[in-house]
C-alpha cells in the first residue's frame, strides 16, 4: 500500500479524486492526501471539517474481491488499523465507538468513510476515506464542534508528525488487510472488540421506526452490532450512529 501517493494542496474531497483515479486505472494501494478539503465528506451525508495543514485527510484505494455485504467488515478493519497506529505513535487512551469513530476522552478524533461503486455481487473497488484531526487546536474548531471533537495534539499535549502517522497507519492497515484476506473477519472482530468503547455499555440509536435503547452486546459475523433491550430482546443494528449513554 502507498506505492503510489498523490498529494494535493487543496481538493474538494480526496474521495472524489480517488474515484477519478480508479476510473483512470489506478491500482490497489494508491493513496490520495490533501492539505485541505473544501468539501470534506463525513458519514450519513455530513460534512467533515478539514482545515489546512493540521490533519490527515486521506483516501486509500482497495480492490478486495469480496461480497458486497462484507463491506462493513472493512469499515471495522480500518478502525482497528487506525486505532493501533495512533496508539503506537502517541500515548493517548483511544477507543472505537461502533462502527468506526475513534474517541479520546469521549470526543471524536478521527472518522472513517467507506465508499464503493460499480458493484455487482462482489465489490469492484472501495475507497477508504480516513480523516484524523492531528494538530488542530481548540481555536481551529467551530464553536459547535468543540464539545464533541478533539485532536491528537490537544489530547497528547504535543504536536504529532503527520508523516509518521500516515506511515504507521499504512503498516497497520497492510497487516490487518493481509490477516483478513487470509483468515477472514474472525481475528479482526476480536481485535475490534478489545479496542471497543461500545460493548457492554448502554446505548441509544434512532431508526425510522423510533428509538432503540439497550446494552451493546456483541458484533456479529457481518459487523452488525447486537443490542439487548430492557425487555431482553436482541436487536441488530446494521448502520447509522449510536449514542453512548
Ligand atoms: C465520519 O466520521 O463521518 C467520516 C469522516 C471521513 C473523513 C475523511 S477525510 C478524507 C476523506 N475525504 C473525505 O471527503 N472524507 C474522508
């Protein structure tokens, strides 16, 4: 991974560039990095705050020949790789909130967005979009994000090398991806569970048919979260956001 690296000063979104690169034949492992994004994308149609020179705004092209419904597993794999890389590079207590938000002291420091297209039964390609708030200071965040978002520098008390972290992430990702392609999701699931700040905790999520509340119990083979409600019902959550209570 990372044999081909495209670095930009400003883009709308590194995801868009990565999709274009795939269309023009870029191989698996190609990465796109930008100093700033003018229209950074988050999950569920949200935007992603991507100020200049302070973060890692990166997209990674993958071409795993796996069934489409395994995509959530790759999302969880990315979170494991990123969490391990951050733990190696800076001494912070970091954990994963299902499915793939990385939290330090309850605040979000990094997010992952997987996009695929040209699907048939098997995935043709996936773009893993990684956003890490590395050296942002409190003033770099708009007021409304200050209580929910943080950066590695704020939490560790010192600047963190973006190059070092990209390198650490690619190494971890390569290791996790090889493990996944060889042994399947089971070992990744164990690693995810060990890093999770979600399991065994009360959570709440909203669905089109109302709120679900309960204790987050476990991950299933597809990466869905099983929640046990007060009445003992087991409910699976396949996508969306949860709130830790
Ligand atoms: C989220 O938590 O909602 C996911 C955020 C993903 C942000 C990254 S930054 C690099 C890549 N380009 C984008 O436009 N988004 C992802």
